[in-house]
């Protein structure tokens, strides 16, 4: 991402409804993925950890490593007290084969040109039975200047992402859109933004993300955070057909486990 976007994300983490909602959903999914392994010593990697918004949740359950390519983000994570932080690209991670129980890639894969190689690298690092938990933005038709600012290579559909994980050797155990309750309001706004960009193309100097400029009033921010966060309960038992983002869980097959 642009350095300015990292700075915005640092400032808005814990305040903006989008960050609050996504963290509540991701934390819920992490706990469910690990719920049968309480008491075990588990290792996890936050791939594309950014400013470290998920490191606290992961460190509560695992020995967690974090990696990113932006030095200022890594410095910020170390300043927060996380020592196992390193700089690396997703397709070349300096960890041993079959050394991790969980890899989280929250809004990361879409930034990486070497998508297939990164999925293969995650497969290599996971122990048999280990899980890859990831989130990505949805629908290529929604690709806009905001995607360019944060260096997105692509957007996804549930079916397309599931096929890529399956081709990489994973067994997909869950794939669903998220941010679906608010999607009927988000979609028209995004389409209007794309129309405006078509008529008045953004200049190269417009490098701010739309997070800070879309911050609502405090009461509306709390309401939106509550609606978005509520989706974690719905995702426990079902998948949904549309949304602004999507999540997927891929498990590395364990030849010794029972069918």
C-alpha cells in the first residue's frame, strides 16, 4: 500500500466501523478454527500483518509471527511489543516446512502479484491438518481508484477463490461473503464512485484511502460497527451469496486423520 494508507489505517484502527467489524468477525473465526485445540502449543503467522490489528487476538491463542513488506508497519508492531516480526514477501517466507498450525492472511492476497506461489508457500508452511484463514475484497467489477491506492492486484468471488485454494492442495471448509448486511447500501455508493471516476479521473497525487474520508458521526459509526460485527453470529452456521468482502478457510489434508 501507499505509506499514507498505512498511516491512515494506524490512526483509524479501533475507531472506524469497518476495522471494528472485521476484527470482531476475524477474531470469532480464529477462535472457532482453534476451538478443538485448546491447551496445545500452537504456532501461527499473520501474513501481511500491517499495523498489527490482529496480533493481539492471535497471540492469545498461539505463538504468533507477523510479516509485512512495509518497514514502518513492522516497526509499529515491534513498538507494540511483538518481537517475532519480520519483513518478507508472501511467496518467499523464511520459515521451515510444516512449522505452522494456522496462517491468517486478512486482506493480503489481493496485494500480491504472485498469487499462486503465495498459496503454495502457505501450503508448504502448514502442518498437516493446519488451516489457512483469509479474507479478500469481492467483485472485480468494483475495482476502483481506492484499490489502486492500496495496491490491490485483483478482487475475488467466492467460487474463484475456492477453486484457487483447491488447486493449491487445500480442502476448502468454509467460503462466504461478508459485509453483506450493509452491502445494499455500500453497492450503490461504490457504483456512484466508479461513475464519478469515469467522468473525472482521479489524479496521480490522490493517494489517500477512503477510510478516513468515509468516517461517519459517532452514533452512526457505532451502529455500523454493530451491524457489521453481528455477521459473526450468522457466519457460524451458514454462508451468504453476496457481500463487499469474502472469507475462506482452507485446511491442509492430514493423511493420518480419519475421513
